[in-house]
C-alpha cells in the first residue's frame, strides 16, 4: 500500500530538458551496476536524441530506455547508432528526425554528479567562447543557476 503523506508537484520532463542529461548519466551508472556492466558514457549525438524527446512517460520511461541501451550495448560506451535503433523501435522513426546534431563530445561518467555537470557546463562555456548568457541559454537554465552550478552553491 502507498501512503499519501506529501504531494510534490514536479513539472514533466518535457518542461525540464536541462535535467535529462543528468538523469541519463545517473541511470547509466545505476543500470551498469544492476547488470554488472561497465558503461563509461554516451555519445553527444545520442544524448541530444534523448534530450530532444518529450518523454510522455516521464522518468520511468527514460529509465526503461536507458536500461535497454545498457543491456544492448556491446561496448563500454553507448554509441549513437544504438540510441537511434532503440528510439526508432520504441517510439517511431520521427524521433530521430526531431533533434539537431551538434559537436561530437562525449559525456564522462567518472566522479560525482556535480563534477560531471560542471565538466559539461565548462565544455559548453568553451564552445560559446566564454559567453555565459549564451551558455545558460543553450543549457536551458538561468544565468543565476549557471553561476550557482559553477560555484557549487
């Protein structure tokens, strides 16, 4: 039985795109541990595909997709072609056409979540040539949130 003690109103993932990359990294680690597999990361393009999907099933749907990716990968890294294959099979071919391909960097999975997030933010700052406003816009967060994440506050 579930006891309803506290209700939390959390916006759906489609309204929190900035959370998807962090959740993907978390679920890769969790599923890797669960299935005793060493998965070190996911391709940038693969991450973009996941970030651009609306996730109507929210976090459970995202977690199930990551679980499929971890189980199906035959490498220590989830490659773009596997993400495309799983997304097409599960959610239809239109998913793949609805994302914009950008640079091909890989998300590291070593260290704690705050350090991983900071690494990603610093990479985007470099790509935006130090422009913090453009960086925040690209990451879908406010400049205040960007500053807080960079300064661990």
